[in-house]
C-alpha cells in the first residue's frame, strides 16, 4: 500500500487513519507504513505502556513544530525523544554519565525518562530551546517497532490536546486529534496510565521532575540519593518547576474538581454532606472514589470508582479515563477522595491535584 502524504501546511483538516494492531501478532508491514509517515515529517499517535504518544521525527525541526501545532501546546514545553536501542542514546546526548548507564540498565525499556545534555543533532525545536534533552526507551512492543521503522528517534508528548487528560485509549486520542494528524495506531488500553517518571541527571543530585510508575524508592535502590524537584511539593506555586510542562494546569475536567483529604471516615462524611448540600441547591455532583466506598455516595449524580483501595496500579490506570468520562456528563462539581502519599500514590496525587488546580479541602 502506498503512503498518501498530504503536506501539512496546505491541509487544515486531514484524514486521520486508524490502524488497529493486534499485540499478540504485531504486523511489521503495517507499522512500516506508519514509520514511513514519520520519516516524511508526518505525525502518528501510538500506544506506549504509560499513555499514548503523538510521534514525529525527533531530529526534524518541522516535525516538532507540527506536534506543537496539532496539540495546541506552547513551544517552550520540550518533547521526549523515544529510542528503541541503547546505541541510539549516544548520538543524541553529549556524553553518558555512569548513573545514566546504571538507570538505563535497570529501568529501560520502561517508564523512565532521563534528562541529559543534548548533542548537536537534536534541534532546539524538539527541546523547547533547552541544551538538555529528555530521552526514554518505552517497553511497549508496538512503540519499539514504530521507533525502529520511523528512523530511530521519535519525539512524542502525550497524544492529547494541551491541557486535557493524557490518553490511555486510542479513542481518547481520536476525540482530541482526529483531523489534525495522519494516523492513530490503536493497540488497546495502556497498562500503566500515568506518564513516565522524569529524572534529571544533569545537576549535582539526581532529581525527580515528574513522579511516575518508577518511584523514588525504586530509584534509590540503585542510586544513592534522589531528590524531588522542590516545585513538586510547593502548594503556593511560587517555585518554578524544572520540567517546563509541569507549570501548566493539566488534565482538568470541565466541571470544578476538589480533592478531599483527611481520615477516610471524615472524608466520607464530608463528601456526603457536599452531595446533600449541592442537591438542595440544584447543583449536580460527581464523585471519584475507591470501589469499596461506592455505597456511601449513592445520593450523588455520578460516581466513578477508579479502583480498589489496595490496588493503586488500577487507580493509576483508570484516573485519566475517569476525568474524561465526567466531561460527557452534566455534573457541575466533582469531589475526589485522595489516594495516599507513597509509592505510586505520589504520581496519582500529583496528577489529581493538577487536575484540581491544587484545589484541596482538608477535613
Ligand atoms: O510517559 C510519557 O512520558 C509520555 C509517553 C508518550 O512517552 N510522554 C509524555 O510527554 O508524557 P509530555 O510531553 O506530555 O511530557 C514531557 C514532560 C514535560 O513536562 C516537559 O516539560 C518535560 O517532560 N521535559 C521534556 N524535556 C525536558 C528537558 N530537557 N528538561 C526538563 N524537562 C523536560
Ligand atoms: Mg503531556
């Protein structure tokens, strides 16, 4: 099949092809077509183990510009370059410190992104003008094959419209980007559901810029001491985050979202009261909670249980879908329970609080 390629600048609304791939039997020829689109400067959304990415050739400045345009993303927010083999790393970074080797050995392929000094072949359009570059080798087999077929260096932010929750299903990508990109590869639902952990190893101490599935504890098993970017724990927003993307409000549903923190019993009682008060005022209330708590909130207009209280992996996997789901309802206000503060909960709460614009009630 020949690849029909329309030059982006002459095409306001293009046809977005959806390619479904069976992961038990990955069809390399079909992915070769997708790879060809990337090599010619086009954009292909694809599954990774974390969230769906919007891929373009990371070494082609025009592709990176097209990514920003399709997402409506500010161009000072740098992209992650995805690679499929460790040899590729040495061409896009200036040098590889020992710690990068150790981390790559242990966590690649996987949901870890490293920030390193960029080499000259990486265009500033990809790094948002920075002299550093974010690199990740994903674990998803479809992603890896696409990277190989697409020239080896795929720049990919999450495949959502800027500000919306990251996509965990191909249908989410379609909602946001149909008509704006050449192709969406549908590889089913992702396994992790929150974006990769980002670690900056350009400074004195390895620093987590964005928490994810690879936790601080997991990193500290092999690296002496790891810090969090102070901006991550600063509620007033006075400290500027080191990952430019972390400064933007993200993942926000259309209805006002509030996170309720405190002892589980107090949280339940408070949320039941908000539901009752809202009902009196004619305000429709949505609830995000653990499966075990569903029955407490039967009076609310819409309840989404994102997982079991003992299964944070399920919560992470389903959170973005839940936030998108509320946009299809007519609720006016959403209240969410909080989901802990260690391990994977750090990433879950980071995304949830961003979606809430840091709007928290402590009870
Ligand atoms: O799991 C993921 O990381 C997904 C999948 C598709 O791989 N990608 C993703 O990309 O989440 P994106 O663009 O949505 O988020 C990348 C984050 C942004 O917050 C950006 O500011 C930060 O990485 N970043 C990229 N390059 C950086 C750099 N050189 N220095 C500091 N932060 C950087
Ligand atoms: Mg994103």
